[in-house]
């Protein structure tokens, strides 16, 4: 029993399925990642023994009947596969976590475990390998971190030169940083040390953390490979391995790095793999890395999205997107809760759209993989604190974003796969909250139309008849020009925004119409003129930027020229692009939804 006490570059990999082709954010620029690392030849008889089963069923769990277990799993849409899966726990005290862990849980005012925690904790505490498939915002981080703390507390203390006991691999620096924030709070309470290593940041502080010894290391694959090759750390003590968002790591081309890293870890480790989707590539990885694992699925077994998200699809053409986006943002910005992420496909489009929106007075900032780490951190901080409520992002840059109060997601460009679509819209409706996702779907995206319709149907969403018309047109071989007329706001009486169907006679479906939220005007934005941003498009490192992110700015002012209160004194940022702010819509505007919504969705 372990007593508590003191104890880079870029490698472009071929995506395995769908998603962005921007490549990993860290790794080596040239050569084969991890080519200096040789596969370890393990002799289990010579390795020091370690314990990994620490689970003791609480008496309340023991008394729970098979019928009660099945009823709970059914009510939470929990599907379990595998042998010897423990019963779920329903209350925190049933997990028998250490007292200092329970104190942190109580401070955070959690009422009950989420579904993935309720079933995942007993599995992880039992020392079993497991796969958890759950939507974003389901509480998976604590699902593996709290058992990791129990696991670490039962291991011998670290000695000089030892690497971490728990390794968490994450696809992006943003996700790694967010996991570290959670880990730091619980590890401090348990007198453990954790660190986060990722590309795009100085190596020195990260190396010093590793050399001092940390029990928990959260890492992106590329930077970890760099440190392993350089001998700055090792994985000889690693007995608890977590692959977080495994589907996305494969999609970003990280599979070679992951395999190199896993080769450095003893084979009798405990491995936990987490994913939002369960394609064949992830299944193969599980078969290669896990032994007799328990598979826990939350929600539908097929490709599915969070049912707390209202999904609205507008079938249109690329040339219509800008006008539709402006109309949509007018409506969104009249809402009290209006934090919005706009997804685009490329870095160039991210920059261009950010410039256009800022030029017209919208409080928008952009983020993509070519931004410096300092700028990305600053932009995310502005977005999280509501100072810039519109974030324009590419898939790679936004992966792992965990902002609790994102109310809207807009797919300006439809992603390459339905898995990415689900990941994107999962940025809203975190935990048990609700959100809305708008999607611009063009005839160029027709290859994804069947998958999208399947996702919509599984989530009991209304289906835009134009999506069905796309399938019909494809089957009949309708020409490109005919499709342009049919799906654009032109000759055939199409609709240029979600609003314009409001008075249109609907003759399909029995679902009730849903108004788009409260119509009270926010009134939070100034109509004074302001100075637009910088060459970066975010106002980062602009006039007045000195040491620190906000040094030299008027108190409460944005770097991009907005006042913190959106209507007081506007910070002057002279760059010759003063513009009148966009006129916001009058109150009582018509709803933007262009076809009937499920009656269950109410604002």
C-alpha cells in the first residue's frame, strides 16, 4: 500500500478516417517519429510486481439486484460488453475514494456520478482494461483520473530517474491542458504531482517537471516522443495508460507515435481507451493494446450525437454562406446566452472569415494550428470569459475545447466525416445543458448526406426536405446547374436564411414548430465606431501589447478594440480600418428555423 506523503515540430500523418488533414500539432518535422526508440523486449518474470485491483464493492452496491442494475443502465443508455463487468455505482460514496478526493468532489457540488463515471469507476478500480465510448462533456476525464489517483497511491514512491506512473495521451495541446487543470486540483489534494507536456511551448520547464518526478503526465504524442528519444523521461514505471479521444488521435495521423510510445510501456499495464466514436480503426487499436477489456457505450451503439443538441441544417451553396451567417449571427446575438463557435475547413478561411466579421463589427476571434501557442491561449481565454463571444476555428485547433457555456455551434463548412460533425457539435450542450447546432450543407457535401441523415434520425431531429431532395437528385443524375437552382435562394423560390420559411406553408411532418429562443434584444454591443484588429485577425500583439496579454490596454478593454462591457469606452487601436459596427436586429424578429422542429425542443 502506498502511503500518502511527499513522495515540436510537426509530422504530417495520413488520416485514418475523415477529419482535417492539417496534421498533428506536435512531433518531428522530418524523418520517422520515434525512429530512435527501439521496441522493448519485456520479461514479465523480471519486472517488479504491482497491484491494480483495488475495488471493494460498497454494501449498497452488493445489495443492488440484477434487475435494478439493468434498470439503471437502461435509463442512462449504458451498454456493457465483456466479462466480469462490475455493477454500476449510483452515489459517490459507493466508489470508496480517499477522503481528500471526496472533499474536492464535495467542493465542486457534484450531485451524482455521470453515466460513464457510474459504470467506468468500478471497472477501472478493478484493474480491468476498458474502452469508454461516450459523447463529449460526459465526465470522462474524472472517469479515468480518480481511479488513476487510487492506482498511484498503491504503488511504491517514485525514485530519482523514474518516469510517470500514469500517462494520459491526448491529441491536442488544448485537451492536454484541460486534463491537466482537472488533474492538478485532485493531485494537489492527494499530495501527488502532475505535469502537461505538449508542442508549441518551451521544452525547458516541461523537462524540469519530468526530472523532478511526476506521478501523472498528460502529453501529446509528438512532444512525448521527442522527450523519450532525448532521454528526458522514460516509461519504465508506467502501469496506468490512458488514450483520450483515441478516434481523433488516429484521425490526426498519430497512430505511429502511439504505437512507438506503447512499445515503451510494460505489457501488463492497465489501459483505458476513450473515444466519442467507435469506427473500425479504433476497434483495431483496442484489440492491439487492450486485453480482455470491458466495453462501455453511453448512448446509441450506432453513430450518434448528443440528444440535448437541437440540430438545424440549411442546404445552400457556398456563395450564400456569408449572408446566411450574418443573418444567423444577428439572431444569435439577440440572445442572452450567445457564446458561439463557427467551424471552418481551412486555416485561410478561418483568417478570412475572422477579418470579414471583425471588419463589420462582430466580436469574433480566430484560432487554427498555425497560430502561436501564446496567441491561441490568449484567444481561448478571451472566448472562455465572454470577452469575444464568437470563436472561428478549424477542427484541429478546436479539438478538446471544453467551455461550459457554449450555446451555439455553426458548421460554416461541413466536415469531412460524420465523426467530425459529432465532435464539432459536441462543443455545445456540455454535461446536461442544451445547445443548438446550425449547419450549412452544400451539394458538394453530398457524399456525407446519408450519414448526416442517420445522425439526425437517431437523435430524433427534424430532417430538412432539401437533404432528402439531394439524395433524390443524386439518384436521378440531375445536373449541377439544376441543383444550384433548387438549393439556392434564387429562381425557384429558395430561402436565403433559416428565417424566411416562417410564413411558408409546410406540408410535411407532424412535428411542431420551435421558436428560436427568447426575442429580448441583448443590447450589449456598442454602436460606436471602432478600430479593427491586427494582421493576425485577432488583435493579438497589436498596439498596446507589451509584456503580458493585456498590458498597456485601458482597463476592461479588448485587444481587438471592444470594451469588456460591449458598450462603454471603446479602446482605440489605430490601424486605418475604423468601421461602423453592424446594426443588430430589432426585437421580435421571426424565427430562423426553416422547417418544423421537434416539439420537445423548447427554449
